[in-house]
């Protein structure tokens, strides 16, 4: 157990507030096995307030369409042609500030609201694909991220199947990215992913190499592609790092998965990855995530 301590500076403070501050400190320290107690700090309070604000704002932000989708292209490493894209959410607040997903997604994940956002993003991407089919008769697969709690949510498969059907798009043009830490939850996830794959969705394992139990879920879930995490790619030009990535790629091929390298930033990395027979590249070296309009223009210019 971790104890939370609040040092009383003002005796007039209500006991409930003192207690609540100590609880905040206790929660903050939970999971740290090197410490038995944690002192309350003002930063903890500020963090909590910010999280609360993010949570309170979500409903309004969804209604006002403040969440927008950026698209980052993926490239065929051998031909340099655009091979697909990933949808990445951004929060464009009414005052114009852009909030990156790292700031709000973990908060929504913790509070069980992420499903709503994931579904929103998925629906937007399906609509975008519908427009692409109507307007330029050409489809580039756009993958969508599914958080751990979304994939564990009841009825998720039925819900996503319905959205894709309503938009009359092929299920294969909206691959679903699942992180490896999401994939370790056993039976339940097994039946959901099976249902999705049977319907025609492609599943991509995201962030491979950044978590644990990754091997196990490769065996349990029918992934069609594996995305190697940036943390592994960062070392692809070093001796050990190279061997690691090389073996991961080999393993993926043996398991019939396509391999996508994430977070590629230099030419040297591309050269190494090409030699290893990696299939696709996603990274700042080629392109950063961009708004839909810019993406459409970009794709037109690249064909
Ligand atoms: P991710 O799914 O692994 O997405 C890739 C992240 O790496 C993106 O960050 C992208 O901008 C960044 N990236 C791509 N190439 C490079 C590179 O060359 N260098 C560096 N330094 N970074 C690169 P972003 O957009 O900030 O998203 C962060 C994470 O937030 C995503 O990681 C994903 O886990 C999550 N996320 C984004 N959109 C959604 C969503 O709609 N639903 C859920 N559940 N999660 C989302
Ligand atoms: Mg992803
Ligand atoms: Mg990733």
C-alpha cells in the first residue's frame, strides 16, 4: 500500500479537503514499489484539475466537432509510392489551440470515455473513404486506432461493422490498429477480433516492441500486419538494434504479416530497412500527419 500525506499549513482548512489531498497523493504514488508514502504537491492538484477539465470538455468537443483527423501517409519502401495512411486524432479547441492526443487519450482511457472518441474517428474515416470512392474512384487504405478499452467494449464489433456497412465501403480499406498491450486480455478480445476479421476487417498490431507479451498475442490474434515501434526503429542502424529489427521482420514474414516501420526519420534507416525487406514506412522522413484537405492534395500530387 502507498500512503498519501498532506502537510497541514492552515488549521482552518476543512478536514475533507485535507483528506482528499492526501488521497490524491496516495493515488499518485500507487504502483511505485520503492516508496511507502507520497507527499501531496500543488502539481498533483493542477494535473487533476486539468484532467477533470479534459473530461468535462469531451461531450461538448464531440458535438462541436472539435476533434479533427490528421492523416499520415505510409509508403511502399521499394517503390516509394503511397501505400496507405493512418488517421491520428487532434483536438482543435474553439480558441484555436491544438492539443496532441498524448494529452487527452490517456485521460479518456482511464475514465472509460475513449470508446466514444474512437468510434467518432472511425465514423469520420469511413465517411472520408466514401467520399474518396465517389470523387476520385481511388481508395487508399486508412488505418484507425482502437484503444484497449474500446476493443474490450461490449458490441464494438457490431458497431464498427454497421458503420462501415452504412457507408458502403469495403471493410478492408479501414484497417484497425491495436496496440500490443491491448491485445493481452485473453478470451474476450479473442472473440471480438475474430468477429471483426470474419467481417472483413484487417487488424494491424501497433507499437510492436514497446510493451510486453507481444509474442503471445501474435499467436492469438489474426493480425495481417505488424507495425514496429519507433523505439526499435531508433536503433536500426546499430549492431544489436539491427539484429533485433531484422529478426522481427523475419518472424512477421513467417507468420504471413506485412511489416510497417514506424517513426522513420533518416535515410540511413530507410536503407537498412530496405535491405531487411520491410514493406512499408511511416515517418517524418517522408511526411508528417496532415489535415484531410492537405492530404488529399498531397495524394493527388503523388499519383
Ligand atoms: P501511434 O498509433 O503509434 O501513432 C504514431 C505516432 O507517431 C503519431 O503520434 C505520429 O505523429 C508519430 N510519428 C510518426 N512518424 C514519426 C516520426 O518519424 N518521428 C516521431 N517522433 N514521431 C512520429 P500522435 O499523432 O501524437 O499520436 C500518438 C498516439 O496517440 C498514437 O500512436 C496512438 O496510440 C494515439 N492515437 C492517436 N489517434 C488516436 C485515436 O483516434 N484513437 C486512439 N485510441 N488512439 C489514438
Ligand atoms: Mg497507430
Ligand atoms: Mg504506433
